[in-house]
């Protein structure tokens, strides 16, 4: 019964945001891999590919504005375009955090390993899983899944606290490790921020499917 | 030649033949009309003079004119208009605004029938109900007969014209809280006025040309008569008298009077053309 | 919320054919309520039940209640003339009377005998024209024919004409559908402005227009009220699938 001009454009927009999501997810995974496996080349690749991600963000922005201006979407269509327009910069920022992790990896890889990365891979795994689930939830418009992902942010927060205390003790016990520990602290902070951003994406997923604003409300 | 081409050329020839045929008919119709008008003008123009327009008929050979007939026609047409227009227009307004019921349908049917009735029958009717009781023919009877002819024509054209007024205009007034009669009177009637005026003019042109209803009712008069209770002369009856007379001079005067009458009707039609053109 | 008009279980018939089915709706005072829906959905018919304009159709019949300010307008003995003075109407096609600009506005005042003297009449006509945002454009040619105005001006004249009789409610039946975008914008601004003093019900085919001017939107289909919600809810997250399909253009 339907064959709307807007459908084509919405499909294209969906493809683009999924590509951006995929690229962001890959950037986070690779940055962490570069850190854990001390792979400086991989870290440099993450930094290079950030430019591609910036370009993708720009394209999606333009397309969202164009659809809003020319197709005047309403109801679900409107919520979809708005969600995409709001998720895009979040993904871009996640990718920026991945770049920062990659930069830290390059520095740390030149120093002796100061700590066994145990908590980091767990934290990174949680963040990556959350991001993947959030993007899946967006694709399938599954608000239930989104709400579950939001709850997982607490796991990252507690990992961060643990890592923070550990690194702090290390700096006090062994002042020579301060530089490396400080970089690691930043990496932990980046992962913690990524968790927060994923949470934002999930909140937008809930808006898309249920038209409900759950941001800033306790009952998520 | 292919079959399609044959069909095509056949169709073209048929088209050409039919178009030419209708064009010839149109030319024929207008030519006849022009010949009649030209003939009337040719025969009539020589007899028209100031004396002819102002004098009364005189015995053959002494000249005379149709002044009294012009006055008579004017007076009877005026009387018919005074009676016929208000009644006809009011009836038309009723039919258009309130007549969507059995009563309106009945009136509409009667009006249509009346329009189709030969006018001499109207003359006989008036003869029976006016002339016989009064004991003589009169301008009043003539005017009444013309009014009766006029009323259904005016009523039906008024109805048509009012129906042309967009319904949205009525609704606009009703929505302001105007009662139905005010809507008809203040909004619809003024909006239809130029059309109604056109209808009225055509009705006047029509009755000016009537002879039959006047023969029994107004009869004729050889003198100027300004009283409605006396027999009255009219152009049409005068033409009839002149034309049936034995003398050549009378025939010439009949032609001249005819020219006058046709000229008047033509004049009204031109006014109507002007009125309707202004509307668009 | 203070209901100005309250419609209860309204059915409407053209002869034996039912055109509206069991409609119930509350219209709050000083709000703009938009009726949307595909052609023939009954939204105009419904609008016309609110000032009994459907009375002019002999075969039309109504059951249910339309309560305006606590009174059922379909109760026996209702003064239809007084009702129409209270509930004004503006039509799809501008329909000025074949009179001067001044007389068009004065007509309703005159037939309802609202004015006290000539000066009062002048004042009222000017106020109505000002309220309809037309005064500045016509003040120098009040005695000229209303037909000399542009389409948009004619429509605002019709609004001024409706305002002149001091109604509480104004019904607008696609008031801008025959106008160009600039004239449309003026009408829309006017609607929002008039909301302060009047309760407005507007039928429109233009969904963006409904979204722009109305506080609440009612969606009709096949004579039924499908959904009635605050406009922002209607256009971002309608309750009904049918509404969503309609406002996003999924009807083929």
C-alpha cells in the first residue's frame, strides 16, 4: 500500500548510521587490542580511520537536515530522523575516545609494561558489548534490550572505581610508574565515558520506539 | 494505401463534409434573417417621417401616422411590467429559495405550461374575465393579458438566475445568524439582479411583439388614448390592420411600423447583450 | 480543562446513510482544535453540526448531543439564529457578499441589531477589520466592492465579518485551502492570534497547518473519530496505527 519517497531516504539514513556504528565499534575494539597486545601499528590505524568516521558524521548530519527540511517527517519517521541526528555525534565522540585510547597505547607501548591488564580487557569487553547491543537494539527497535544495556553501565562504573584505586595505590607505592599509570588512568576514564555515551544511545533508542524521554529520570 | 490510412482519410472526408454542411446551414439561417431585416428596412424606411411617428391614422390618401399606437404599446407594456415584474420576480424567488417541495414543483409545472400556451388563448381568457364584465375592450385588459404572458417567463428566468448564485454566499449569511428571508432579500436577490434584469428585458421584448392577445382585449383605436379603461391602439394590432387593408399606402405604413417594432426589439436585445457581457 | 463544546455520542445521517458514527469530543475554551482526515471522512460534516449549518440539508438528521456552554444545541426550542451568532463560521471558498467592504462587515452587525448608532457601527466595523488584520489594507477603500480584494484579503474579510457579530467560537472549514503560501501564513498567524479571545475549530487538509496552529488534533476516518490528542503528541507519537499511517503519508 505504501511507496513513499521518504522511505528510500530513511533506508539510506539507516544504512549510514549502521555503518558509522560499525566503524565506531571497530575503533574501540582495535584501540583496546593495540593497548593490550602492545601493537603500535594497530593504534596508528585507529587514528587514521578516525578521519573517515568524522566524514561519515558529516554526511549523516547533512542527510538528516535534508530529510527534515524536504520530507517533513512526522510521528515514527520524525523520531527516527531525530534519533539518528542525536546518535551520530555520540558515536563520533565514542570514536574520539577510541582515538585517545590509541594515542595512550602508543605512549604506553614505548614504556615497560607496568601492570597486567586484567581489569582493562574486562572493562573494554563490557563497553564493546554494550555498544554492540545498543546498535542492535537501535536496528531492531528493541527498547527492552536498550533498557538492559543501560543497566550494564554500572558494571563499567564499578570496574572504573576498582581500576582507579589500584592505579592510585601503584603511583603511591612506586613513583617511577606514575607516567604510565596516569596514562592508564586516562584510558580507564575513556572507557567509563564510552559506557556513559552508550547509555545515551540506548535512551534515544527508547525514545525512538516508545516516544518516551527516559533521560534524567530514575526509572529507566 | 494501408487499411489504417484508408480509415483515416475516410474519417477526414466525413469530418469535412459534416463541417461544411453545418456551416452552410448556419449561413442559410443568418442569410434568411438578414434578408427579412433588410427587406423590412427597405420597405419601411421611406414611410418613416415625423408625421408618421406622431400623427394618428387617417383615411387613405390623407397621410396620418401611428403615434397613438406607439403610446398605446408603451402604456400597455408599462402596465404589464408593473404587474408582471414584481409578481414574476417574487414567484421566481419563492421557487428558487423555498420551492423544493410538491407545491413548488406544481407551480413550476404550471408556469412551464403557461409559457407554452399560444398567446391568443391568454387573450380569450382575459376577454372572458375582464372584457365581458366591463362591457368593452380596454388598455387595462390588454396590459393584463401581456402581464399574464410575462409572469411565468420572468418567474422561471428569475429562478434560474437565483440558482446560479453560489450556495456559499447563502451559507455565509446564514452562518452570521441571518434568517432565511433576509438571506434571500439582502444577499441572494442583489447577487442575481443583473441576471434577473436581463430576463425582465427579454420578457418585455417578447410582449412588445405580441398581437394575438391584444386583438380581443385592447382592440384598437384611431385616436390618442391615455386612459386604461378605453380601447387602446398598439403597434402590433396597427400593423395587422394596415397589412390586411387593400391599399398600397397602408401596406407601406405597415412596413414602417414593423421596422419600428423590430428596431425596438433589436434595441432591447442589444441592451441585454451589454448587461450580460458586463457580468463576465 | 474547561470545555467550551462538549460532543456526546453524535450520529449523523444523510437520509438513510450514516455519515458520522458515535462521536464524542471535548473542545476546551481558548484553544485551537484541528480536524484532519482524508476527503469524505466526515470532518466537514462534523464541523457543520456545531452551528447546525446542516439544518439547511432537508434529509440530514442528527442524534446525540452538542453541548455549548452547558446547553444542548439540538434540544427542542433552540434558537438557531442566536446559536449561529455565537458560533461563527468561515468557509473554504471566501464568500463575500456582493456589497462594499464596509457593508460586508456591517451586515452581521446590522441583522443582529448589535450596534447602537452610526458611529458605533463604524467603530465595530473597524475593530473587526483590525482583528482580522485587514484594516490597514482596506481602510482607504471601504466603500469599494469586496470582489476587488485578493483571495487572501477576501478570506480575511470573511473572518472579519464573522468576528463582527462577537461570537465565542469560530468554525473554519479549510480556510486557507484556496490561498497561496503567504496568504495562508497570514490566516494561520491570525488563527493563533484569535485564540486569545475565541475558541477555534479548524478543518484542514494540510497536516502541517494543523501541526502549526492547533493545540489539539482530531483524526477522522470514514465518519469515525479515530484519535483525539494534543497536537504535539499526535504528530510525534500518535496512539493509533491508522493515525500514524495517515500523518506519515502511508495511505495509498
